[in-house]
C-alpha cells in the first residue's frame, strides 16, 4: 500500500491551515476597562481656555468620547479592526482614524501621537 499521496495531501492541508490561522486578524487593542489617551505632540496652547491636543476616552461596549481640540468632549462610538481604530462622532459625520501602535500609543491620520494616560 502506497502512503505517499495521503502524506502529501495531509501536508498540504496542514500548510493551508497554518496560512489560514496566520492570516486571521487579532485586534491590537482590547478595551475591557476605560482607557484614556492624550495627544503628546500638540501645538502649544495659545488660549488657555482651549486645548489643541486631541483627547480620547474609550469605554467597553464601543462607547467613546473625543475632543479633537477645543473645549468639548463629543459622544462617539469606535470600531477596532486589527491595528486600525475608527472613532465616529454620534451627532455628525466626522470620524477619526488611528493606527494602534500598542496598547499605550495611537497615531492619528494627521500625525497625532496619543499616549495612554496612566492612573
């Protein structure tokens, strides 16, 4: 009895499974408790009443609050897909896209660098 065709098929099946498993995306950020991020490379403040830094608060259940600069935190939702984080404001079509560098650092589409606020 010749087992070569069976061994080759088994090997091919194993390789396909390995490729499939390695291609599955794992989200780079898990939000199981509140996470607060603040922009560290914002322009200097001209008016002390208004910040130029982006401030982002992520909560479990895809609830977010974002202040893209100014003095108001806006209600938002967020979606994480692999290394991409998209924050969409609830009362407008505005959305902000970030690249997840790590659990502690996000990069905005316009060069913003946001760092996790340690509590």
